[in-house]
């Protein structure tokens, strides 16, 4: 049995011991829905974030039985304004568990008249750290608006009476694609593991193109709701792709098969991108354009990473110690991939990112 097949069997065996569980990213999903006479807000937060940052290690069952303290914490960090006036939110229902170890908290508020502006301001980064993001969705009838709030830009105003133009919507989804690449550490490490092999720039462009075509296929299929995979399984498989490519760098000298391999792995990563869009909700009236814009944003992020890393790789290839450095970088990526794989196939939580 050659080294490649041994590597395939060894990495595949890592999935056998446990149940595939997703690694919850440090993010909160905030949905604000305009209703007759008021609005409803739903805050979707990872159970692990509640345990670690809000509930100080309380058991999940205790969290579900008594949610008053958590509701106060969430409301203290979620500020909604209707036409510049602060909205007083009240709890609407008990916490509802959601797939992927997330919990949903619902609130409502009465308004004297339909607002023309809604402003969202959050302060979750104080609790969850600077890498935290809030994915916001405003639903006004059939119109949906999305944005991403971070610690540096925690506030966004939405004009409800003016429907967003198609160009502005496409720019928003393209920006979301760029942000997802640079905030998705697993995607970045996967790309670096491919680049560190030291292939020619043209060949790396071909590999990146194969990755683009592959995840474009699954992103479109998932966005059109033709194919879907459980997020927990997708996150575990993404970690496995990182493990495999890093291990190849350490074991194999001939990586000319990388184009076909990257295409196959790109299909898996495409489902990961699709899960982000699924959480936000795509506008039906511009579904294809939004998918395309998000995909373009992802490609821009990938190309920027390629341009940043490849010059260092070229310089490294001219050094006599290039094999040692390549091995060390690949080994570090392998450790990260294995850590994520263990977290996503067991209930262990080894790192906070």
C-alpha cells in the first residue's frame, strides 16, 4: 500500500470514534422582524458562549430552566432604536434550543406607528472578545436586510421605507464573503497548507480556481435549497481537509494531484460557506445575484491571501532550510486541524477559537 492510501485510511479513521459536532464560532445572530403594531427580536447565541462568558460555567440544563439572568445580560448589550427612540424590549418566550448547540431568546416591543428607520447597536464584544461578530437581519414584510457588526463598528442604521438597491445589496454580500474568509481561520489555514507546498504561482492559481469552481457548485446548490448537509458534519469534514493537506505536505513529495484533490475538498468548504448564508437568510428576489456576490467576495479574500503568502513562499524556496520550515508550518497546521477535528467529533472544547 503506497503512502497516499495509507494517509487516506489514517485520516478517515479519525472520524470513527465520535459523533460529529460542530465547533460553534464566536458569533451571535440577531433577527429583528417588523410586525403589526411593533417588532420582534430573536437573539441566537451559542450555548458554549453562554456557559463561558455569561453563565460562568453553569450546566446547560440549568441554563434552560432559569434564563432570567441571561435575558438581562443580552438586553443590556442589545440596543434597538425606532426613529431615533430607544425600543423597550420585553421577553416573549422561554429559551428555545436550536441545532448546533445554540439557544434562541425572543423579545418583543410595541410601537405607536411603523418606523421609517431602525438602528441596531450591540456590545457583545465586551463579553465575547474582539474577534466576535454579530450577524444582523432586519425583516420588513418581504424585504430582508443584512449586515455584520463588529467591535470596531457596533452600530448600523436601516432605512425601512427605501428598499435597498440591487447594487448596494450585491456590495453588501460581497463584503460579507470577504469578511467570512478573513474571519474563518479554518479556511485560511487550508489555503496556507496548499500554498506552503511551494508550487509554481500559475499552478497555485489553478488550484485556487479548482477550489473556487467546487465551492461555487455546492454554494449554489445549497443556496437554492437543492442539497444540504448537517452543519455539524460539514464543520468536521472541513477540519479533516486541513488535516489531510497538512499531512500530505509532511509525507508526500509529489503533490501534482492537488488540483483534483482541491476540487473535491472545495465541495465540502462550499457547504461551510452556504451555512453562513443560510443563517442570514438570502433575499428571494435577488437570490442568484446575492450568491454570486458572496462568492466573488470569497474569491477576493482568497486572492488577497494568495498574494500575501506566496512571496514569502518564493523567498523560502531559495533558502537551504526550506524543507525544515515547510515541515514546521505544515506540522503546526496539522495540529490545529487535529484540534478542530477532535472538538467537532467529540464534546471536547480545547481552544476558544
